[in-house]
């Protein structure tokens, strides 16, 4: 690990271990993907659970393209959509919100 990454990780580590992450049950892998890599939470959770976009779309009875749209950086799905995504992933909306 380069010095720059070590320094950044050292600075961010307390955030990853924050009370919010512990109380909402967000796995370390999901938190790191979101915070360090900038991966949107929907994608981070989906990949952590080993689910493809197509599988998630099938669970929600929508298209894979819709899932891709929700996973784009800066996407802002409606609360009801986030609730449906969370249910399809088997997590709570609070865990998905991060």
C-alpha cells in the first residue's frame, strides 16, 4: 500500500468504524467500497451479496437497465424505490442509506 493510500485509510478508518456503521450493520467491505472507492451504496451492497444487476432486477420485476441507472454515481432514487431495493437485497433501508 502506498504512503498516500495508507495516510488516506488512516484518516478514514474512524469513519468506517463509526457508531452508525456498527448500529446499522453495514459490513466493512460495503463501507470501504463506498467511502474509499466511491461506489454507490446500492452497487456496494449488491456486489457484497454476490448478486448481479440482472438478478436484482428480476427480484424487483424491473429491467437491468433500471438497476444500472440507480447505481450510477449521483443517482437519487425515490424513497419507495430505495425501500424496494433494500427488500430485494434482504437488508433494511437504513443499511442501504449508509
